[in-house]
C-alpha cells in the first residue's frame, strides 16, 4: 500500500485556522447541542444538487447514511467517503434496512437535521438503528462551539457539505431522542473518537465506532477506493469478508489500520453487549 502525498489525505479540517472564510465563530455555522440550525454560504450552486435517496426495506431496521467527498468549493474535497456510504448502504440493504442516503452536496447541515428527524420519526423501541457518517471531522478548544466542558478540553464535530460544524453534543442530543435500544453510530472521520468520549455523549443500548481517537486523524487513500478504516471494516470485513456484525468487523480492522497508520487508532464503545448484526 503506497504512502504518497498523492494517495493519502486527512479526513479532518482545522476549521478556524485553515479556512477563515468558514467563520466558525458564527452561530450560523455551528450546530450545537441545544438544537439544530446552520446553513451554507456563498453564491447559488453551479450544478443541480444531489437529492437524498430513500430506500424502503423489509424489516424494522432504519439507517441514515452520509458520505461527503465533494465539499462546497474545491479546497476540502476528499476521495472516498461517498464510496464508503454507498457500500454501507449495500450492506444494510441486504439485511432489510430502510435507509436515507445523502452523498456529497445532499449532506448539507439542513439535510442532516432533516435526516435525523426522519430517523427519529420512523424508528421505535423494537427497531434496529444505524447512523453512518464518512467525511471530514474537526475539533477545537472548549468554549468555541458549545458551552459544555469536556474532560480533554476539546469539542469535536462532523462537517456538513456546506462546512457547518455538526457538534458531538448536538449529535448526542438527537441520539437521546431515539426509542431504540439497539443503535449503532459509525464515524469514518478525523477526531471521531471524540464524538462519544464523554459520558453524556453516550447512551445505553448503543454501539459507537470511530476511525480514530479524539486527538487523531483518519485517512483517505485514493488507491483503496475507500477511507482507510472503512476499507478494512466495511469493504473487507463486512461487504466482501466473513464478518456478519459490527463488533467483529471492528476487531478485524483495528490492527490493520494501526499497522498502516500507527497514529490512527480506531476506537469502539459497546453499550449494547450483544453482536450488532448487519448480515
């Protein structure tokens, strides 16, 4: 596997430093734990926006799947998160899931709110539920994005197509609305372990998986046609491999990712206690 500049890209943004135009201090560019919001900036789109794709399955299983490779503008584009999302949709579709799939410019901040609303409206106490995200992640010192004080002094986020920080506390607040006690959240992004590194960001009956620890980068390889973690976890572990549940696929992928990128350690928090089958 090549480690060349042309073949490797970080799945993270140092938002306030690298992209002053994002105005990360603006509440219009942040989705906080207390509620939704946000929106894009700049002129009208030059191409027709991608629509959310809804798939009707055969079971009481519900998923939101987001993959963003092509971000607003050209500075922050990635190679493979949309491929990750397409393969995750293929995996879950085969197991009877109903899902909503947002790729690239369908993954706006407003659409992420809409997708979470759709998920919460449709799932129930006996449902199996998955939230999957692949794309950029970022982190910043406490006090910039929200008011909670984290033990490591940082807040983390996933990044919408229109470059809105969708914070860890916001995601936790929405996940707390789920009735399901069989829920999984999978993040393929930089700093993604920080999306659930505080007790109040987690809940019972849930499985959390991240491509890297809270202070580490995730990686995108053009040669793999997947992000590094998802290549082993999703493509080789679940879709084309022998594993039928998320936990076993994680334990397969983790040492392979670390062997390739020692400073990128996938993490899992299992508050579910039973295998989360997807095949």
